[in-house]
């Protein structure tokens, strides 16, 4: 069977060694630690298309003597990381990082002070200092908490989730001008965003109300977002404790969309109608650990890897594309506070 790399970002607690590189058997789900790279609170990661570069945010309140967090770039060779650049991220707890489709800009979301920043990369993918930053104020004094910035598939607009002010903003990706604001009910907590592959729909998971919003995306029109559907991520099984939605990712087939519940500790699996964009809750997979913040699929979608942040476990699962059912592979690794999980597997030539 094939091999893939899994990059695991961690919080700097309980003996963490930074960013972990794992090897993953894509047939069985077996994982082994290949190497570790020292990094401070590497809470979220992204990897470029060819797997040669990794970018991380340092989700801290102090970074190299300054109040706030940081961001860093790494070169990858045989799965091993070498830091090539590092920058101050301007505020406390940067929690998300992403690339534009051309891999020229890096977007960093900063939770505590409600801002997001645009960093540039050089020809070798090294991170340079932030060239622009954006922040928000509410007339009633509510704080902004930016939780994600993602580009649409065409690279024309950026979608920004504000967990504090309950909004999603759209920005022109070239001029960086705000072109739309979609408001949501108070205390829903917009957290993570994902565009459909064809760019017709934008999906939002809300942290505090634990809901999935389906929006039709019409960038050519004045009104650019249209809410079509709202559906809970939670399981109606009598659980009465606190719950916070976490990660949101499509299965590679585009037929399924998964969200995590932290507290209830489960995956919510939604079937997706690609034509209408609408979703149907197919069921839940209960997890044996606590607080799954992030997860990632192999290229064929048959293996799913998740980090159970508060239980110090990285676990792999089988995913059945025919049914959407998730089952245990029986393989897991003990890694302190796994916050970020990214699977990278090279595409084979056809």
C-alpha cells in the first residue's frame, strides 16, 4: 500500500516537541513518528500543493519577546522540516493559516484581537513580514475574534469568519477591499469555512451554536452570499454537556462534509447534494478521546486522521465512500496536545 505524511501541530504543553512528522500507511492506517521540529504552540498548519512547504501559526500570547503570536514557513524534504522564515503575527492566539491559490500570499487569522493579516512569500516560499492587516470594531463593544480566512477556488475573493461579531466578510483578493458582510444570529460564533470544489457554495460551521450553514456563493452579483440551509452538528442522544463545533472539511469526493463536536466528542457526517449544495445529516462517529479540533483525509479519502487534543492521541480511521461510515483502524499514537493535522500524499501520474 501507499505512504503519506501526516504533519501534526501541537500546543507547547505536556512534553510536546513541536511539529511532528508521521508516516502513514494509506492501506492500513498505521502511523509512525518520523521526526519532530521544535515549534512554539504550532496550533494550525497548511501545506502547499506539491508538499515542499509548510506554514504554521504559533498560537501564543508572547512570541520572541513581543506580546502576541507568530507565523513561520518551513521547507520540507522527505517529510522533514527546516524553518525558512518566521514573523510576528501582531496579536494574541493566531489560530488559522491558509494560502492563496497561487501560493504568493499567506493569510493568518488572529483570535484574541480580532484581526487577520496578509503575508507574502518569496520565490522559495519563505514567509516575509505582513504587508496588510485588518481588524473590526463593534459599536456595542463586543469583541471581534477572527477564526479563519480562506480563498475561493478561483482566487477572486477571500472569505473571513468572525467568531466574535457573528459575521462572514468577503474581500476582493487583489484590491483587498471588503465587498460583502453576511451577518448571523448573535452568539452563533462563525468558526471554519469551506468552499465547494466548483465554487458555487460556501459552508460555515459555527462554534457556539454548533450549526452548519449552507450558502450559495454568487461573486458576480452584488449580493454575494445567500443562506440556503442551517442544520445542527449535534447528536440528539441525551447529551446535556457543553459542546463546541471545531473543524470542517470536505471528503475528497465532495460527496461528504464532516464537522467535529468538542464536548460531545464526535464527527458529524453530512451527505452533500452537489447540484443544490444542500446537506443531509447521515450520522455521527463517537470518538474515544476528547476535543477533536482538526482532521484530514488521504487523497483517495479512504483514511481519515484526527487529533484528540485533550487526550493526547492522534488516531486513524477508515472512511467508506459508499456509505459515509467511519470505523476505527485500530492505530493511534500518543502525541501531546495535537491541535493541527494535515495529511499530504503525492498524486501519482495517470
